[in-house]
């Protein structure tokens, strides 16, 4: 962390143009991390800008509206340094990722997902700490290492990122609550953050959850309840819902033309009992189907070329090995 802070501090002192960039369909954790880091680097002398690939999700839009912040969608890539936050690979940037490969600017990765080995060869500085429950916690520690101060608005954004990415603290760790305590003391408005993270119930989402439940395929793998369903949207939400109502592992897939996508969720106790890591599993599936995959131990996704039925067969084959109890 100290080396990373020194690297960024030197770039800022030289007045470099820095783009802090996050993945498409960006959630509050990604958006908050990009904006806060860009603001801190600006105050340190850099010409920094926060950007996102393609779009941000509805909750992120609401958070930015409440706390009066903006982020540039599909920003120009003519920067001296591009810092990727909450983004484990260039594939999560869509067309911007392809452009970055061609431009080959200096890249820095700051992430809390499972490491992607191929990325290490492309970047000037690679800092991945999977032990953090959210990217916002990692960025907070980096800000403190830089000796920078947070504004109350910035603290509120990071708090929104933490609450969102830990599913309202269900996946929190001890250090998560230390970070929350620090942010509130810094001026984060907990009440406004909760309001910003609350959206009116989307009727289309309710219909999607019911369809996911209706289409469930249930299997027992070494005594574990594994379910798979199919949806064209809200796949991650549906997988989380299926775990909440009883699945040990839930995977929701979608297929469009020759592309397949899987989103998985798993109970924490199953991860501990078996050593299952969905990020590792989805990375393996992504490679198998000519695409990408990754994520956390209990929440991950993949996308690649192929048919959903083929992906399901390979998934269950892998789970036969992964769900064996640890000896």
C-alpha cells in the first residue's frame, strides 16, 4: 500500500493527467472509488478525472444525484496514467478496454477481486487485495496512506460503496466496521446514504425474480443444494434471491446469440466447509468458453462464447469437484 501511495503521489506532484476508470454498469462501490480517488489526486496536484465504461446502474445514479457528484461515461483515454478501480480485467471495460490495449498507456490496477494473472503483464503497478470486502475500503486505506483528507461528501460516497458491496453488511469483515466508523467520524451522512441506496421497487425486477424461481433446476451435489435458473436480466439479483430462499449455490444464466453469461452466489458457510471460490470457478469457465470470468469467493460471474446448456454441463462437472468437503 505504501509503495502504491508513493507511486500515485509522485504522479500527482508532476501534474500528470490521470484517468480513474471503473467497469461498465458500475455499482456504487465502483463509482464511489473512482470519484473519491480522482478528487484526492486532484487536490494533490494531478489533473485527474473519474470515468466509467458505458453506463452506471440505477442505484449509482441515485447516489450521485443525492451527493451532487458526476462521473464521465466513456471518457477520452488521452491520459498519462489510467488507474483501474474495482475492475479486474480490461474485458470489464467493453470497447474502452479494447482501446486501452491499442493505446497502451501506463496502467495501474487497484482491485479487491480475485487476481487476474494476465493483467499483471499489462500494468505498471498491480495492487490487488482480495481480503477487502469492498473496493471503497481499499480506497479509504489508500487515501489515508496518502495523508489526504476526505470531504464529508467523499466520505458519504465511500460509505455508500461499502454498504452496497457488502449487501448491507452481510459480507462485512471486522475491518469493514472500522472503516465505517472512520467515515462517519469524518462526516459521512449515514441516513442520507441509506436513502440514496433505496430505490422504488421495480415491477420488472419483481417479475424477473418470479421467473427465476419458476425456472429453477435443482440438483444435489455432495449433499449441497445447487440451483440454476435462466434470465435475460437481473441475473445477480436472482442468484442472491435463490440463495436467500435455500440454495447453497445458485447460478443464473443467460444466452444471447452465441454469447453465454453466468452469475453465481453461494452461502458463506458452504465456502468455509468446501473451500469453494466462485471467482476461481468463473475464471475457469470464462477461459473454457473463450471469454472472461472472476469475482469474489461468494459472488462472481463469467461471459463467453457458447450455449447455456454447454455452460451448465461444464459448471456441474466442475462443482462435482469443488463441492467435496475439505478433508
